[in-house]
C-alpha cells in the first residue's frame, strides 16, 4: 500500500506540474501568435491606408485635369505588390494598377460584394481547388468629383505569404512547446521522485516504529488485562468505587488492545507481510454469522438487524479476513445508527465470477465531502462522537486493505440523516 501511495503521489505531482507547464506553453504560444499577427497586420494596414490616401488625392487631382495620368497627378507606387481600382458610382472602372491575373477575379468579386466603411481595413480569404488559401488585405477610400459624383478607390495587397509565414512560425512554436512539455514532464517526474525520497524514508521509519511499538505493547497490555481480571474476581475488594475503577481499566485496556492490534495489522500490510490463507466457504453463511454476533449490541441500542443472505454464495478467499471485513462494516453500522434504526445486510447481483454484498443502515450518514476520506487512516468524520464510541479511525482503512488484498472493490453511498450503504465486491475465486 505504501508503494502505491507514493506512486500515486509521484504521478499526481508529475501531472500537476505538467498541467501547469501545458497551460503556460499554450498561453505563451497563443499570446506570441496574436502579438505577431497584430504587429504584422497593423503595419500592413497602415501602409494600405497611406497608399489609399495618396491614390485618392491623385484621383481628385486627375478629375480636375482629365488629360493627365495618375503618375502625372502625383501618385507613384513604391510597392509592386500593391494594387488599386477606382470605380465611379455606376461601377465603371476609371483607373487601376492591376494585380496579378491569378487573384484579380477574387479582387473584383470582393469589390462587388463588400459593403465597406470609409477607412475600413479587412482581410479576405479564399481556398483554391488545390487547397491553397489566398488572402487579401483591402481598404476603401471615397473621392468626390467636381460634378458631385462619388468615386470609390479600393486599395489592396496580397498578404498570403505573410499569413503563411505566420502560420509556419506558429506551427514551429507548437512543436517546440510540445517538445518542451515532454522534457518538462520527464524532469518533473524525476524531481517528484527525488522529493518523495525523504517522505518515503520518514514514512518507513514511522511504519517500523508503529510495528515495533504495537508488537512490544501487546505483552504489557496482556499483563494489565490479566491483573484487572484478577482484581475483578478478588472477593476481598468490596468497594463499589474500586469495582468501577477496575471495570473502567478493563474497558480502556480492551480499547488499547484493539488499537494495538489494528496498528500491527496496518504496519504488516504496509510491509506486505500479510498473507492470504485461501479456502472455500459460503459468504452468505459468514455474513449471517457476523450479523448474529452483533445482535447483542444491536438489541442493547434497540437497532434491528435484517439479514437478507438467502441462497449460496461460494467464494475462495481468506475466511478470517473476510469475516473481519464484514464485522467492521456491521459494527460501524450498528454504532452509528440511533435507537429504533435498522441495519440490513445481504447480497446484490454481481457479474459472473464476482460476489457482491452490502451493509446498509439508517444512521447519521456521511457528508459528501467526507466520503472520499473515510478510508484514510485515523480519519474520523465526527472525532468527538467516534472517540466516545470507541473508534480509532482505522476500521475502514483496514477494511479497504482487506478488499485490496482480495483484488476487490468497496464503495460507499450515503446521505446525511438518511443512512449509509457500503457495497463490497470480491472475486469468487482467487489464485493461491
């Protein structure tokens, strides 16, 4: 269990570190892409607007002097990739600096459908039959002629190469980001493993101490219990007060003995010293027998135990450990069910090769936020109440360990104030 615990911790640390790096790299690539796109497109847009202004001024001068050309009117292009088209309000072409014949149909199609605002800059894209995308950046400028007619100047530029370069740079950043993420994950896995070393060593020392202390405490506790039994049976002690003190000592020693036994079991399970003694038995008989053992305690609390263990449910498992598992669940159900409540034990339908039994009560229930932690060692939902009832927070942890040894599952479904249901599923046959 310790190896699994530290393995899960290492994987979680690696995953957490990888997620942080992934978010960081995605954000970095996105911001870098948008920054490059903005810087390039804004510069291109500025150039288009300047060119549109020059063409509009030259066209206005040309309108006043019809015999001149645009070059004579003062316009001279400094960029061969720029193009412009001047139309009157009836759609007749007045002046132009033609673009490549490959993209001119695309330009004229944009002009015929584009409802542009004055000074607006937009990018248009069209995909060819070969899957290649052509992108144009265009703007519009309006010129008023002397006769009051409106002329439209469309200035544009083929920015396909710019966007292709931007796309390639983004792909390169994505690839580099993936490589960086893989490297960071490997490094995170190594570093998390190193971070687990002192934790593992401290845990091993704690486990060894618990095992040694539990083992050493068994003998003095047995001596104290024997002494308490002798004092309780001593006829010379007649004082009610002393008898009560002796009874209290016996109760506390019993609790201590049970805690020491549980600690020793947990320490052995961490050390993989627990071995299964497989044998065939009927799980229905064992569950009914376990429930009957709890009848005196249930009757004392006026809690009804209903046994629904009809039929045969043969299994091959460790009978003593399965009995301990059942006893833990039934004992908890009786403890945390108030007077007049009900505890039900029985079997539920299970897949072939599996046995599924349940222990259900009408007790105080478990809050949703506590359900994920009830199998942790020494965890108690209500510490004051658990201490009063003799709980040490190890019962469900031991139940979980027994289930894991049998390669099974244990699940809890609970609602505060309405009760709790534990469902255990075990393999009907284990390999020796």
